[in-house]
C-alpha cells in the first residue's frame, strides 16, 4: 500500500482487516523520526476492521533536507509480516517556520493524544470524523522536584495518579535521556549516560476511581540540575486500542563536595557544541569513552513487561538512538526465551532512532529475565535488560 502524506495537518488512513473467525494481535514498527502512527499495536476482533492513522512527524519542519522521504511500515500479525510503503513529499509538506535551537531545560508543553478511530464491524458505516481520546487518568504533580541530593546518594518523591471511570492498564517510559545543566559553571547542557531517575514500578493496573503513588528515586552521580521527561500511557483494560498519554517532568539538583572529578558519565549535547561553534580540534581531544557514548545508546537500560498470563504475550518497544554524526550498522543478538524478537540487523542513521518490538511470551510461571545485545563495530556494544513476570 502506498500512502502519500501531504503535511502534518493531514492524516492518512490505512485499514487492517481481520477476515478470520478469531482475534488477531498486530504490531507496527517504523522509522519513528519521520512518522507518527496510532495505534501502534492492539487486537482486531474477528471479521472486523481497524483504521491506522499515519501522519508526518512535526520535527520534519526543520529538516527539509530529508524530503522527499520514502520508507516502510512493518505490520506483524499472526506470524506474518506485511509492508506499507510511505512517501512524504517536499512540495506540500511542512509549512512551519523553523524555531531557533533552545538548549534550556524548560518544560515541554503538554502533548495532545493522537485521535484513534474505534473498531468497526465489516459492512457497517465507518466513523467519518476521528474523535480525540480523552485523558483516562490525571497526574496530580506534572512537575516533580527532588530535594538537593549529594552525588552518589539518593532522594525520593512520589508520582500521584488519579484514575477516572474505568479500570486501566498503565505504562511509564522515559521520553529522552536526562539532561544536566550547571555542571562546569557554563551554560552547556550535558546528557547523562546513566539512569538518574528510576520509577519503582513502570506498569500495572489501576481500578476505576482509584488513586496510587509511584515512588520515584533520584540518583545523581555528578553536580548540576537534572531534568528528564517521562510519559504515562494508559488504556482501558477492555479497550487496548483506546490510548491516552500524559507527560510529566522530573527535576533534581545534584551537589558535590570537595574537588570535582569527571568520570565520563556526562556527555555534552550536540546542540551545545553547535551553539558555541566549537572547533574540530576540541572534538578531537574527546576521549574514546565520550565518542562511544555519542554513538548508539538506549535511554532505558531496563524494560519491564506488564504481568502476562501463560499462553498470552506482551510486547514492548526498545528505543535505540544514534546521537552521532555517522550511520551505524547494528546487529541484534536475540534474547533467550521467553523473550522474542524478529529483527537481526538495522542501519541506524545519524540523529535518528528506532523502536524494536520485543515480545514476552512465557510458558512457565514466575519471574523471567533476559538480555538483548546490540552490536556495532563502529560504536561498540550495548546491553538492554529485559524483565517480565508470568501469571498462571
């Protein structure tokens, strides 16, 4: 199927049909730097159809050199894989003014959820106007500020969540690596290469009208003001395709006493380097560890699957980013069962990222752990931990 996307304000639709007499699970993967797709995965009922909404990523407004762009969306369903070919045209796309680079750590504005069309029975008249999915839960404190914390120690705060009318499944994930400012007395912004904020739980179920508090830990290793954005995605237990997403900000200040010793755990961001017009000679002085961390990395070092019953499966997408100026050829060493993935290699371009579907399909009850190894001759190896619990 060839879809022409004529701009961020227009949304194309692709229909997936289930002509069988049983439910089918589907999962989509694509170059996330160019496309916004809803829903990404879900269940199609027997003899039903589901509409997938596809639109260009607004970030392309400042990357006109990438247009025209052509790519593919991979649809995995019932052990088969189909392709959707997509093209984004230069002539009609992206009538948006480019904003100057801003390296400040101010909070991002709240993002509206992408509208999702409800599942319709074959032969019935489909809904013409997509309706936006209202927020299912409310976050009481969308900006969580931790007390000043000495480097190497920890402090804790609570994420407060209030649910609405229906029971929901919820998931937490970091939007990007932590960014740090005020490290060396300059305005430079650094990226932390380690976990600076950790949520005690990253998924679960919340009953109708229930409240919960999720403990969040701040673990600074260096001095400076840390900021990281997280997303809470949730959907009704009975309607996994009806998703909503809320974004919140974590902020904390780390302090050190005595001489400041660098340990290579912070990397100056590319935006800061460009804004200060550093010479190539300063880049050449960077050690091999810094060059490595500027290459391929994952914002999360641990992915925890939702509790899954035996005979069923859950899917998470491992986010892998390339923060360097080079393309890296990646090879994936598949994790041991009950974790499964189909991809074996991927060419990840400069300043792009990919989301790799990993499936948790347990056959025995209990806690399961695994490792996903990502290899690159040009950027070294990366290990991502996988964890999931199987229910009888």
